[in-house]
C-alpha cells in the first residue's frame, strides 16, 4: 500500500482546527499521518492537544519579529518539516506570514484557513472586520499559500450568515463550525490527489 501523506500542522493558538483534523484522521476519514505539530508560542494549547494525542509537539522560537519568522527561525521550521517527511504544511491559526524560503521549499504544498470569504477581510480578526463592515454574509476560506497575505489560490469556501445580534465571539464560533468541516475535507481531497493548481484557479476532481 502507498505511504500515507505526512502532514505538519502549524498553529499559534487553541488548536480547534487541529482537533477537527485529529478527529477525522482517527475516524478513518482522511488518509494522512499527522507527523508533527509546530508552534511559535511555547504555551499554545495546540501543542498540548498534540501531546494528548501522542503527536510530536515542537516549539520553535520565532525570533524578534512580530508578524513573520526570523530567517534562522524560518530555516528551522523548514528543516523540522523536511526531517519528518512532511509533504503538506497545514496552517491552523498560525499567526505569522511565511516568506520565500518556506514557500519555495513547499511549492503549492502549504495550505491555510482564514476566517472570512477571501479576498474580503484579509489579516487579523477577520470576523470582527466583517461585523464592523456590516456584511450580511461572511465565512471561511481554505487556500494555498503564496507570497502576500491571505492571497493564494482558493480551494474551498463556506458561507456563514451574519445575524443582527451577533457579537464578534458568536460570529467567530459559527465560522469555526464551518472551518472544522471544510479543512479536513480539503486535506482529504489533497491526500487523494484530487487537487490541482492552474494559475489562480484550483481544480478539484
Ligand atoms: C481560526 O479561526 C483561523 O481561521 C484563524 O485563527 C483561528 C484559529 O483557531 N486564522 C487566521 O486568522 C489566520 N489569518 P484554532 O486555533 O482554534 O484552530
């Protein structure tokens, strides 16, 4: 039997998306092996979740920058994933931008989940940006990473209706329900070799 695709999950926060991936893998719904979980935040709960499930959890200090990794740190992230045979990088609430060395080491092999319907509301707290703007619908987007913030080819999106009495928290909660549905689905499609990138477009067979 062919070797399973090995994924490396990167996150900075509570790791609810990691949990949904773990649950789907455990249920036999996604043919991947979670090789490691890596964080730029030593006390992030995402690392704890990984340990609880017997997955290698690794903290790699990000260096002195706030929104990206230092060059040496970025090289360590790449080496960490390569050493573990990772074929797909999965950003799950990883709050730093990746630069060329990382992206070139994994061309069209890093995906991200973003809590809005891109290209609307790139950047931080996208659910709050949507609420403040007054849109009726927002959602979440899974896309490939390229240079530029939240700009890569879009693989899948899910729509969430904004309610009149939504707070940032209630809206984010409903967006996360959709995230936990579509992120494992995209990983499954990629693991099954059904996703191809043609310029800006992603073709799903
Ligand atoms: C998710 O809502 C994800 O879309 C968002 O961070 C949250 C992480 O939640 N990512 C971004 O905003 C990236 N620009 P989690 O730690 O519970 O998976």
